[in-house]
C-alpha cells in the first residue's frame, strides 16, 4: 500500500504516470470509477480551505465515491483522541483519508496506523496535491516539463516552496527561488538567490504564494516588509520569457505577493490551476486505490 504524504513519495516515472492519468481523467471525467459502490473517502481539515475541500469532494464523487467530511475541530485529533486512534477508526470506515493539518509528523502517524492510503492535503511542510495540479497546468500550457525554467518568488520556506523544490526536481525542471535570506526551502537542493530579477530572468514559469501562510498571521506585518521586493509585478515579469505563464495556488493577495494586473492578466493561468486540483487529486486517489491491496 502507498501513501502520498510528500512530493517525493512519487518517483519521476510515477509522477509522469499520475499526471498522464490526470490528463486522461480531465478529458473523460466519468470514465474512471475506482470507488464505485460507493466507497467512502474521508476528508479532514484542521486549517481553512476552499479549493481543497471543493475539489476533493467533487473529484471523489466523480470517481464514484462518497466524500465524508470529518470536522477536525469536532474530532479533536491529537487532543480528544490520539492521531493513531483516529487513524484506526477512520481506516475502518473509509477507503482513503485526505488530511490538511499542521506538522508533517501528524500525517506520518496517520499513515502508520490507518491501514488505508493517506493523502496530504497540505501540512506546514508540504502541499503535494497542489504541485500535481501545478505540473498538470504547466504541461497543458507548455508541453513537456523537463528542462523548463521555473522561478518561485517570495516565501520559499513554506509548504509551497518545499514542495516545489522536491516536485520540480522530480520533473527535471530547473527551479530558482528568489527569496530573502533565511526563507529558502528546507528540502531539496535548489538554486536560491536574494535577487528577484536574477530568479525570474528567462523563466518559462513564474510562481508565487501568499507571504502569510496559515498559522503565520501574527507575523503578517513584518512579513509584508520582508517580502516586498519579491512582489510579482509586470516590471518583474518583463524579465521572464515573453510567453511565461504565472501560477499562484490561491488565495491571492493582490498588491502583496502579486500585482492585480498580473494575477488578472493574460499570462496568469490560476483558474486552470484551481480547476486542475480536481483532476490531479482524482488521479492520485485512483493511483493509490489501485495499489491498496499490494
Ligand atoms: N503557503 C500557503 C498555501 C495555501 C494554499 C499556506 O500554507 O497558507
């Protein structure tokens, strides 16, 4: 049995296989129904969500399954009962568990005890489902991924930075992080510069994320000052390739990490990216279900 807890849980060949499956599912949304029955897939959110809950619920339904929303606060995971006990209980009701939570160690523990595949729907450390959607989107707009130059601007010391460092390398892309000192990804071995122009120079793809990740709200004011030079503006975009595309996992703060005219402009593919969450997550759920009894 396999889990999807971090981006490097998939080898390069497996990542390509899942992306190809996602593209096939996007073309024919109701042709793949591994959860027909319906089998239940549990979703738990310990942090805010819009895209993740909507895209998993819609995607699980398209896969023939039943999405069960478990209220993280009501269940009191880790307080009212241990992660291991919650895992053992939900593993007896559901065919897979999707969890958005804080420390990566919590989801590692869930996977150790659940007895069913566990999918990371964002932790403090990684956001691997978002990366599958991002790679699918880039593939659609640019063709092959290998060799593309990606610039990630802003707070790279968060889940999105870490996931880009791992998933970008697995896809054989050249990922350059433009971020202040002390905000480089903690995983992988990517190129890091504190010069935003050098990061974006000649890029095929420009990526950014909020400067204030969920849980960092108290640091908001200081972060806005620290990251100000890394805002993705049209002036900065002029240093990327003319046909560069712009990605943002959303929610976006126009005027902070990205200018409104860039987010809402012709180079932005963020709405495709948001839609592709569903197709990418359907693919990883189906891929894991096929390996559940191995
Ligand atoms: N880094 C952001 C991603 C939001 C999808 C956060 O953790 O809030």
